[in-house]
C-alpha cells in the first residue's frame, strides 16, 4: 500500500479545561467506549471494546470529524480493517484481513469512493473479485462477464466503472428498439441481477454508455430531449457523475443536424466522438477528435472539434466506429468493416498519435479479430487489459486480453502510465508511485 503522511491528533491531556473524557461501560462493568472530546467535540483517540474486554475499534478524530487511521478488529485481535479517514470520509489507503491473518482486501479510497480496482482474496489467499477476473494477464482472449444474464438479454455496449464494481450496459430488442441503459453491481462476491441505471430515462431511446478514463463520468447518448425539441430527433450526448451515485445528469451536446453515439475520453480531456451522422451529411457515421472543456461551474461542459478521423481508412463503406482512447491519449482503438470494399466483418484497429497526425491503422492480432464482428469495449484501469466484444448479442460476449499480446508484431506495445494506482497528494493533484 502507498505510504500516507498526515499530522496525527495528539490525544489532549485530561487536565486541559477544554477537554473531557467520555466513558461508557457494558452491563457487566467492562469498559465499552472511551472518547476524548475537546469543546464537546470528539478530538483525539476513540476506542471501543466488547463485553469480554476485546478491542473492536480504535479511531482518531479532529474537531468532531473522523481524521486519521481507523482500525476494526476481529474477536481474536487480528485487525479486520485499517483505513485512512479525512473529514469523516474514507480517503486514502484501505486494507483488511481475515480472522486467520490472511489478507482480505486492499485498495485506495478518494473522498469516500474506491479510486481504482480493489484487490480481494479469500481466507486461503486465492484472489477473487472483479480485479481477479478482469485484470489477470492473458496472452490469448479469455471470456469474461458471461454469467448471470437473463435469458435472451441483449448486452450490446458494456462499460465498467473505474473500480470495476459497477457495470453499465446498453440494451434493446433484436430490432434495435426500446434502447435503454441497465447496470449490474458487484456485491457479496457476485455480479448482482440486472437493474435500471440510476440516470436512465425509460421514455427515451438511450445507449452506448462509456465511463471516462478518470472514472468520474459515464457518457451516454439519449433522445430524452426529443419530446421538447421536435427539430432535434437525434440522440445527443449526456453524462452522469460518479459523485452523485450516477444520478445527476448533464447534457453535453445539442446537435439537431446529426447526433452522437458515444465519447471516449483520455484523462486530459482529449477524446474521440462517434456520431450517428457525419457533420457534413455525407455518410451515416463519423469519428472526430475532440476536446472537452468544463467552462464556468454553472455552465454545461462543451466539446471542441479538433480533427476529422472519418478517413483513417479510405474506401471503407461503413466508417470507423467504437472508439476507445488510451488514458494518456497516445493511441486510439476503433473498429471498422468493409475495408477497401471487400465486405469484411468488423475488426479492431490501433492508430497512434504522432507529431504529424494519426498513424496508419493496423489490425490487432493473436485472436482479437475473428471471422465475426469484433469491436473494442474498454481499456481497464490498469491500462494493460483490453476488453473487446465479438459476434453474438445475447448475454455478454466479452473477452479480455493483455494489450501487449495483441499489438501488431512490428510495433512496440502501447506504453502509458496508467499501470500504476493513483496515490493521493492533495485535493486536485495526484501522482504515481
């Protein structure tokens, strides 16, 4: 775990006139709680014991708010959880152990939310949980996320939250109607049943959710505006915030001439936008390099178009689609079909950002591209694992593979700094180990 420095609260001396000590006891007389207070607010050490005198909690407070290291204990004295708390929320490294002393979990919180994937183990030391399922090295594709879907469920577009414990999926019927966004949560060692996403509007056509590289937003397309904007029948781009529990929605675009399908963003706000019609009206799909700007706090986000990427391949009848931008913006994955009008199925390609523009796209190798349709889904939080979807709409036909294993052999494997976990420094600045 990352080292974290903080100024501990020194338990004030009971002789201080501003200080008192709260003592509570169990019915058998055993000490149950001891809390130091300053000016009536918890300040300093907080301790709790069970009726047999075994410690259950030690915590630190500062001026009435949790601040410092909190530790929970198993009845046998083994630490059950040790977490850093700042201003009453989990914020910093967090780790836990089973009663036999075996590590149970480790990860990092940021302002009360898991900042990246947590690692989990059972009491025998066997890895478990989403990170074990999704982030293990794989030289050839491995099927994932295949269990627990309702019979006949169309899982078209899948994206995972930064901690890998929430899955959003765009779905609809076989004719493409009734498009909506559902979700699944990882709880109690299993993916839970499908439920409606908190931001979903069931009265509108919606789809193609994509979680941003920083994990703070899920972008999706929606026609929820259409009832009030009859001149804009296309789906526009919206986003829901992680901080709101994926409930608060902002509109990103308003484009009556064409509509958006999805947006894939790097951490610096650069990204690639997929539209359902090209901006000049010449074809039915478009791909554009863009930059996202937030603007003033009260203003909605805005997109600036940087470059037209609709001709990364020249001569294809279908157009580029399903963009997945590298977290550092250095390369782009996308799908394309009908290259040189040869009626090929959809394949996954990689192109790199160079001083003179994007490089000539190359097909990925080693099992990513099959005889069916293959599209990129997501680059996971470690930056080294690719999820891609292959032919078949029922369930979740998703595979994972190590990105370095599928880059064309005459190219160096993509390299960027997303492989290391975030380490908290201060409110808006992060660094890496």
